[in-house]
C-alpha cells in the first residue's frame, strides 16, 4: 500500500467518525507514522509504506476514530510557532490561547508568572520571545510540571524558567511584572456538551472547577495584587460570556485598567488588568 492509498482509505473512516478536517488529520497521522514533517507527505505519498509505518498509521487512525486528539497521538502540538510536548496530563494548547501571548508582548516585562502552566506553553513562549526575561510556572499536577520542564529544556529556556507544583499562588514568593493564566473555566453543567476530544481526553481538572467556571478567577483576583509589581499586568483567558463577570472580579480586587478582549470570532477571550502604580 502506498501513502496515497492509505490516506484514501483513512479519510472516509475519520469522516464517518464525525471528525472535521479529516484529510488534514490523516496527513498529520501519516507524517507521524513516517517520522517526517506533515509538509513532506505529498513528496513521499506515492511510495510504498514500510510495514512498520503502515502499522503505526493504522493504529493512529484507529485512535483518532475513537476521538483521541491528534496531539495526544503524536505527542506534539504547535503553539506560537514552536512545538510542545503534550500528554494526557496536560491541557492541549489551542490557537485561541495565543492571544494572551500577543497581548503580553505589547509591553516589556522582566519577570513573568504563569498560573496553571500545564505544558508551559504560555510561560515558555514568553521567555523564548523575550530572551532577557525570567519566569515561574505553577501547576497543581506534578505530572504536568514534568511535561513543562521537558518543554523548557527542549526550547532552551530551562535556565530562566522555574516550574513548581502547587495550588495557584501557594508556592509563589515575590512579585512579577506580568501574570498570565489559562485556568479551568468550563462550568460543570457545560461539560457534557464539549467535544469528545476535549471532554474525554483533556485533564478534567484543567477544564472545569466543578462549579460555575469562575472559581479560579476568584483566587487569581484575590492574590494578584500581592504578587504584581506596581504597574504590573494580569492577563487571563476566559470562556465565552465570562468577560463581564471576570472583569468585575478584577475591579472589586482593586485592579486598574480592566479590559475584555475578543478573539477573531468576536467572542470574549482574554481579560487584562493592571496593578495601580504607587
């Protein structure tokens, strides 16, 4: 069987499983099975697949049909132009989260704190983009911290990135110019409606607070003032429709310049705030 033949057989299976973007996913999985970049698949798709690659591709397609995310099959996810290791212990980095990075880079910072770091995609991307900066990532999951440390080493920023296990601000000392977070914001009642790739494969604790979806923002709002330098900024990702509620929490905590930013689909996506200068 050639690569083209394998793709033609796999794409209808993926479509029948309800997967949008079946041709794209099939190409990514074939690239993974062959150990090449996805962009090289057309160059080799007419070649006969080695037996090991054919078996690996079949196994990968079967997992995708079962709605396992591509990132967990390949163990990788691209984020802001860099590759991050992903496991079942970490939230799968998503393109919409890149908006936090873009907003953070609008002003200089020397020290950054990432609450609930997961793969480390926010913290490590910011450090990679700003070679003079240092930072700290916290996560309640020790397994997620291990993944973040792997990513820090792979991106050659480990000497500037501390990764510690702990609950939000609990292991944090000192102040920061910038605090970022993509916390669990899905309300418990909304969990059944999520796509299977998210609901069944992302860590549940990274998705929901098992309550109204605002618990993490209450903790962040309460602790941000003590851990932000004067004039320091806070940026958090939010769920659709949470902009007003999160902005109110930040204002009630005494933060300044609170703003809600929409994504390219015109949905509330990021709330920003600043600690007043003294």
